[in-house]
């Protein structure tokens, strides 16, 4: 055994094992150490986790077993991370079609459920186990802390409230929890002048240390702050999530809140995939929790890993979700691989330079105010995976049509959906249509949100 092997087997691997399945804070402390290990050590840790995941999937997850058996592939044959490329990439459509066959038939079972719409408006019910949740939370805490969004920092979440309608007891518990953590929540869905002015008033009364927000929401807020000349607060750190952050958005946010602007990239399927550090030179990948491949596809010689500076499909393997293993899952996003040099912050985790996609168009409410498209589209997720695909359209006369690919929608569900949408857009005509399919746009895409002009 070479020196690395010894280090891994005697020191790193036991530490990794101890960390597995433990509460979030212990995992967080672990991740704060691993982020500065050498890349070889990190890759060795990934390889160990990958082999355990593949072994579990081979024995206990019917869909993965079927694929591996048909390929003559056995987890014991995996000697390097590159060997994983023998396993084909899985799409959302395949996951939808195979459903239960992707769930583990042995512990740990997938006890947590969540719906996602991805970027194509095709809802998918995903699941994961408790241990994966611990990893997700710890990974998120670490990435957010790079932006200064630590537990205990006074934080304004300018975020989508969506459809959450918990019981009174649950609401009281959430309120208490947020007060203890010094967190405030403001719904970013509606962004008319009066809405933005109200947020500005709140910021002036008690400026937070950190704003965590949908990227487009805080960019709109920032432009409003600049237009009003309203800034009277010291620098506020801004963590942008859920949507793409364009350079002009970042520039506006810097003017309104100061230079500490951080982009993050995640998905509902696997949570935080990458986050920006204080060096502001791309986003570090969450490589202890996820094996992320950026793959250039469609070339005559076949798929290949992107080189630094190249753009490719984001393919993730969720190393700690045994309940519903995501192995080489195509997120539907494209990302550009960062430079192959060490970041000025000293962390070794590789970086992506940018993520494409993740942008939805913005609606107008009855009074002409801006309404977040991503948040509006997320309201449809409350219907679950009965909906095969969906799209929201705002016509030239501002009326809204919600297209759902499903045989029919019970009147009660339709009334709830319309009520939720109306909360954001006000008194505009809203129509729900059940259709057989949603046609592709002239560019060959099927966007979540279409604004007719
Ligand atoms: Zn860095």
C-alpha cells in the first residue's frame, strides 16, 4: 500500500465513516477540513463513497441492478472514478418512467419526498434517505458560510414562500426557530414598486448582515434601491440562489449592497452543487457529497469530460443518497468548467466558472409589477407528479394560461392552483388547460414560462 492508501485507510477513511450518518454539525466540521485536502485525497474519498453506493445499488435497487447486469458491470470492477463512465447517463424522463424501480428495497429507505420541475416543466417526485439529508444540510451550511451566511448571522431571506400552508403549531415552531437563528423571511414573488419599497423600508429599519435570495429577485430589488437612491446601510453580503446570476445583475447588486456578492448553484434533486467563495473566481463543487461531471456530448467520437473553459452537461452522482440513488443523473443544466488552478482562497475543491439555464422569464401582475417566473412555476408542483409536464403562458393582454399535461384536473385542485397564482398576479384572467402535450418553441425548447410579446 502506498502512502496515500495508508493515509486513506488509517486516517481519512475512518474519519469519513465516523462522519457518515452523524448529525449535521459534526459533518459540517468534517467538510470544513476536507475542503483543503489535496485533490488526490478528495478523489480517493469520492471513489470509496462511489463504490459503496454502487454496491448498494447493485444489490438493492432494481433499476440500477438491471442496468449493471445488462452491461456486465460489477461495482467491484470500479478502480477509478473514470470507471463510472461505463454506466449510462440517466435522464429525468427515464426516472419518471421507471419510478419505484429506482427506490432501495433495503435500508436506508427513502423517507423524504420532494417534487421538482427541473428546467423543462416535467414534475418528478424524488426521494432520499435521512443520512443524505444530513449531508445535504451540512454541505449547504458550508457553502453558505463561504458567503458569510452562517447560522447566527442576521439574515433576510428574500425568497419564494410558494404554497407552504403549515398547521398553526408548525407555523409557531418555524417562527420560533427563525427568531432563534435571527432569520427573517420576505416573499420575493411580487415585485411591484410598493412591494420593493416595503423591502427597502425593512432594510433601512434594521439592515441584516446577509441577504439570501433568488438571484433575479435581489437583482430587481437592487435596481430599485439604485433608482431610488435609497441605500443608507453598510455593506450587506448577498447570497444568490435558485436562478442564474447575470453579470449586469451582479453589478446592480454591488451598487445597492456592496461588493460581497456570492452565486450558488443547486437543484432540488441534490441541493447545493457548487458555491462561490470569497475569492469570487467561480463556484467550488460540493465534491464530498456529489460526484459532478461536466460532459461534452454529441461529438462524433462520443461523450467526453469537458476541459477547463469548456461547457458541457452537468451530470451528478449523489454519493450519500442510498434511498433513491442518483447515479450519473443529467440535471438538464449546462455548466462551464473553471480553470485547473488552485483558488486564491486555498480550497482545493474544483470550480465551475458558470452555469447556463436556470433562467425563467418574468411575469407582470395586474398593476404591471414584476413577478418571479420560477416561483410561479413552482406553484404547479403542489399538484404532484400527476402532471406529466406543464407550462405557464402570459399572453399579450396579460391573461395567464397554465397548461398541464394530464387527462383532467379536479375542480378543487384547479381552484387552489388559481388561488395560489392569483396571490402573485392579482386580478388577471387565469385559465387552466389540460392538454395532451406541450409543443416545442421555435428554438426547439420547452420553457417553463412563456411571455408572449
Ligand atoms: Zn475559492
